[in-house]
């Protein structure tokens, strides 16, 4: 009887082809549909399309397309040339590098706008010492990683994908390292096979059931792309598993020295880190939204002399006043202010007694002078603020 009921849902037509009228309503279930099917042509869905996992906000990396570079113009060498990414140089003897925002023209990176981080060797070191380490680092806020459920039995697997370009081929390492909570790390390798060619790379790591990431605005995790590493960082094989932090696991399998010759280059862009074991297409995000995310950690006005705003003294009180300059967004923590407030219309430093205070929302100033100079009626605020880790 059971077979008869099943057969009643499927009655082949006389043509021998399966047509719409041959299949009863709701007769084809999800279990009978091939995993990852390929459809030749357009697929039209008359009802709502509900994805099994979220797509907006899937990328946990901030500025993975390398579009935001507040600290310097394109092709200008400066530390942290691209927001949220930093070249880290530990215990170097002679090697040195430039760090710039770069716009590439190759078709392979047009979907990222062509923006990339460029690392170029300016002083070579052909013999990397055991304690030397060169890597690109991306730091992530702890509270934004709670979605991964690490430290529980439901710890989620994640996948990192990115595009790289270098004239130095070989095996490179990437390391994930939790910082606050429980300090743990795991590393993996990828290969640049063709010199001077953009290549897309994918690394999948298991969720860490042993890690505890704090639910706060502190440093939760770092992802590092290794460029050169001494033997102190390459001697222990992580075997695809998390363990308590050890420098010997940091760059296992890495066999490339980006400092081997002047003008060696390494470009990075299209960085995406997402839940799951499959790398999905890169999440496109408007530059305005990416900038808002970056401003949580660093703010440098895109104005002449880094002008933030003016504070004007009230009428009848030309010398003493209190005022504040608000930041575009609330910053991660109380930021450090770097700059010089100057008299309105003057390049001289501020006269009188002044106090400067910062909080996550604004800069505040107090000025008190008793020299009777009525011309001092305003204060131009210039500079930058940083709430980086």
C-alpha cells in the first residue's frame, strides 16, 4: 500500500518526459533534491526566498576591501596605511618595508574596487634570525565574536578567504590567535603558486570549544598573514587543532622570506571571514558603511590640517570658555588625542591655561586667560584621535 501511495504522486506522461502535470503538489521534498545543484538558465521564485544563513553582515572583517585609508593618501608610505590592518615587525636585524594603500588594475580584484594593501621590501635581509617575525595583522573586538559560540560544544567552524599577489612564490602561513579570555592559537598554510598573479585563497578552521572570548570592547582575536618567520615560530605543528597560545605554532609550515630582496612585494585584498565551511562570494559593502565601522577605532578628518572644528567664545567673554567637538561615531574606548589647538586665525599655540579631555563621544576644552586680549575669541581644533587596541 505504501508503494502504491508513492507511485500515485508520479505518473509519467506518454512522451516519456517528466512534466509539471506528472508531479503532484508537494511531491518533491528537500531530501530528494541534489546538494549544491547547478541550474542552467534563470531561476524564478514566485514566493519569498529565505536563505538558511544570514548574508548581510556575514563578513566579520572590517575594511576587507581595503578601501578606507584615513592616515595617508594612496601610494603614501605610513604605518597602518590601510585602516584596521597593520604591518608588524618583531626583532628585525636589517629588513625594512614600506606600507601603502594601492589601487590595482587587474580584473581579478575589480570586485573589491581594486584597492589593496601593499607591502614592499626596502631593505633586504637574506638570513632571517630565529626571533624575527614579519606579518600583517587584523585585530578584532571581542564582543563582536560572541556569535561564534567558541568555548561551548556548539563552537562554529569558520572560513577565511582573501586575494593575494606577490613576486615571491611558496608556502605562507596564516594564524588565528585569541587574546582576551583564553589565549589560544591555530595556524594553517596556503601556497602562492604563480609569481605576479592575483590568486584567491581559502582557509577553513574548526571552532574552538576550549576558548573563552570576553563579552567586552577589548581585543578578542587577531588574524595574521605571515611574510617572514624565524625558527622560534615554526617548530610546532598545530595539526589543524586549537591549543593554548604558543609562539612555536605561530607560523608552522611557512617557508617564504619576503625580505630576501629589495622590491619584493605582497598585496592583500578581498578579506572575508565568515561562519561555515564554505567561502561564499565577497560581501559588497558601501564605502560609507565601512568608513563608519573604521571610525570606531580611528578618526582623522579629511580636511586641510586635519581640521575638526572651531570653538567660539561667547559674546562679552572673549577669553574664557568651555566647549566640545563631537566625533562622527562613538569610539571603541576613550581615545588618545594627537594635535594642537590653535587660536582662530592664527598658527600660534593657545594662550592662557587650557585643559583637554576626551571621552568616547567627544573632545572637550577649557580655556582661561587673564591677559585682556579680546582678539582671542575662538579655538580651531586640529588633529586625530585613536581608540586602536
